[in-house]
C-alpha cells in the first residue's frame, strides 16, 4: 500500500486521532518550545520541522510513532537514555502505550540544532 502524500504537517495531523495524535502533538510542542522559529514542512514524505535544515520529523505507524532526528549519531548518543524504547539507526519508536520521553527528545532537539549550525 502506498503512503498517502501529504501537503502539510497540519493536514497530516488532521488525518490522525487518539493516542497517535497525542504523541505527535507532544513532539511538535517540544520542537516549538526548543526552537520557536521552526516551521512545519514535509521532508522525505513525512511531517517535520525545520529552520534552514530539518530539526526533526515524525510519522505514525500502527503500534507506535517514530521520531526522526535526521541523524543516526543523535540516536546513538542518547541510546542509554532511551532504554526501554525501540531505536534504529535514525529513529526512536514511541509505542502507543509508552510515555513520550520529553527530557530526552528535548536534548536530541538541542543536539540537532547544534549539528545544523556547524
């Protein structure tokens, strides 16, 4: 099944509900708290927030929401802090039954902003 093509983050969020939407909204809030100048964009077909470069993106799957810092190095750096969460080379999976790790995501956002400015 092909992924639906979204034109905006707002359209993507409006297409979701329940716990998936709640997790994604928490991610958006964290991004905007840390980087108020971040603006919504579609990157690699997924909702994201960026300044000049992408800061982070996310996507809802059946049983989780993936958070994408667009840097495998960031996931690796915070891997110990993400114990209990599924991670991949460039993704953090937040299960629909799990709490959003606010502190860690906040730190990942800060790290990505630093990387983007180098």
